[in-house]
């Protein structure tokens, strides 16, 4: 699990998200308010015609794949199977606080890890 995934404030604009995605290694923008998870935007899901000044929250995925922090590796692999995204947001037991991100590398052979 990435214990310190890159995040953006829940007040971010579409322009902020586009700037965030200038880093070619960032595939998902996690929007937070403090430590509370507000939504995710995958790189390919932000429409080109979206107004730069629009609220990024208007473009969060309607159903973000999540996983509990105590889930096993097998649980994570099963949850990732069949998803377009190779990422699972790790939330606390209440489903509010962002704890991390589980992701597979591009080849799907290894989990991403903190640097």
C-alpha cells in the first residue's frame, strides 16, 4: 500500500487536476478534505471539454473501488481483477478517512510501493 499517495484538496479545480496529471506517473487524483476522502478522478476520465475553472468534485468517479486496510493481498488481487483501473483506495472502517492506495504496476506483476 502507498501510505502517502499524492492528493489534491477537495476545493481543486479541473485546471488543478490537469496540472496534477502533468506528472506522467500519476494516474489518479485523490480529492481529500483534510484526511477525509471525497472522491477520485482517473487520468482518462476527465473530459477534454471540462471547463478549467469548474470544481473537480463534479468529475469524481461515481463508484471508486475501495478496500479495507486489513484486507489480505489475495483480497486486493481479487478486488482488482476485472477492473479497468489498477488502483484501490484504502479507507478506514467508517469509509471516510483516506489511509492509502493499493495499486499494481503497469505490467500488473507487482504492487506499487512508497519510495
